[in-house]
């Protein structure tokens, strides 16, 4: 379960910090409020999407977390660290 999420210099957000409680979490808001931006940033932290932020951090249960910063992914799980380089490709949308 995700406990906390932090994001800096994203497309829509300068700085975001979210703390999650147990149970179901819903993101609601009008069109353009940033729901998809937040969810995509969370997915990028675990290397499932392209990151459009300077840095993001996702803290999981049992002190395990993954952190993405400037094209690198750092995994820290149970005290063991692994770093992986990510290639980021930005495409122009017409």
C-alpha cells in the first residue's frame, strides 16, 4: 500500500505532498484539475510511464520506496539500493 507521494516541478504542479490512509482513495475534480497528471506521476515513479517531473518519490509500507530524479530511478527496498538510468523522450503533440 502507498503511504506517501511527493512530486516536484511537474507539468501542472510545482510541489505536491500526499499522505494516504488505509482504505479506498479517490481523486475527484473537474476537467483539467490534475487527476491524471498525479496518477501518471505515480506510475512514472515505479517506471511504468515517462516522467515529466524533476523528481518524485513514492513511499510504500514497511519503509520500502522508489524514487525518480532527473532521469534516474533509485529503488530502496528493505535497505538495499539499486539505481537504474531511464531514457526520457519528450514528443511534441500537435
